[in-house]
């Protein structure tokens, strides 16, 4: 997934399907540009509730859907 595609999930209710088939539902909370990340891959932190965040890297995501 490109950085631009991943960025579309920021501030939205989303459903993310990872390349291994795992599905994450939540709210796109924080986007990190590739140049600000190590390794240089964009990422999106997803609020999954209960004060928990999961960070996914762009190369782990096969599909991102807006659900809200």
C-alpha cells in the first residue's frame, strides 16, 4: 500500500486487512511519513479501543476501507 493510500485512513473509522489476513477495525489516529520512520516506511496508528493503539506499516497492509 502506498503512503497516500494509508493516509486516507487518518481521522476515519477504518477496517484494515493485513497481508497475512488479519483484520483490524478502529480509528486512524496518527500517520507517520516514511522519512520520519525507521525503517523508512509510512505507518498508521489505529485506536482499537480500551486505550490501545496498533501501528501498522504500509507494507503490511493489503486493503484499507473507510467504514464510517
